C-alpha cells in the first residue's frame, strides 16, 4: 500500500526547509583556519542604514570620489535587538561600500550608488572566539577573510564611540530610539 502525501504538505515542508537553511546561513561561519566565510546572502538580511562619504579619519576623507556604505544584519539579530536593545551572540553586521556617482541616466542632481563594489567588511560578535567580544573582518572578493588584528584603530574607535556594545547604532535610525528606550546606550553616550 502506497501512502500519498498531499502536494500542499510537500510544498510546506520544502518552504520550511528553505527558511531553516537560510536562517542557519545568517550565523557567522569560519574556515578551519579561523577565517570568516563570506556571508553570500547578506543582501537578503535587514537593511539598517546607508551613509554617503562618511569618514572617521582625515586620510579617508581625501579619496576623491563619493562612496556609499550600506549596513545589513540578519533578521534574528535584528529581532533580538528590537526586543532587548542588545545584539545577541553571533551577530554579524555587514558593511558594503559602493561607489557613488552624480552622472548617469536621467539624474540631474544628487548622488546615487553604482554597481561598483568598493569593499565588504564584517563586525562579528563572538565572545568565545574574540577576547573583546567582537571581531572585524575585511573581505577581498568572496574569499574567506582574516580577522583584523585587535591592535587596529577600528577596535578602539568602536569601544570609545559605539552607542551600543561597541557598534555604531547611532547611525542606524531604526534602532537608536530602541536602544534609548531600553537603556542600553553606552554610559555617557548622548545621541
């Protein structure tokens, strides 16, 4: 006797498997040598913000062209931040840098992002792996990335200026109010 499984049930199981697989892809994954694997699905995550020509140093301000930064975070990390005002363990924030342009198509004023990718960086919360709780990575294409050494300026800058848990939530307009209401802003931080 053959058991027939309704097509609707088969479809539901397939969708559930796809959702479960994509949720698992949101956690940071590492190569055996400790390099961070490129999070290939990050553009399907929650979009937090975009900045144009932002710079934290005088050197970066003189690059001679516009650049947009787009920041993404996995859905589950975003939901936890909404609930608690804190990033959960294994949060990965991805910052993609794209070239900006003023000339193109019908544009007469302002700037837009181009298809030219300038770089992809990740900020990963993993207290078991990183002594300070977070690690920074800069990808070269889609190859696994080596962790930026903790002596780099980015660590000290984020600890000193990050609104929440060494992250720049002050630049995430959908989250800064949540952090303020949950009282998770860094001591002495004022938006």
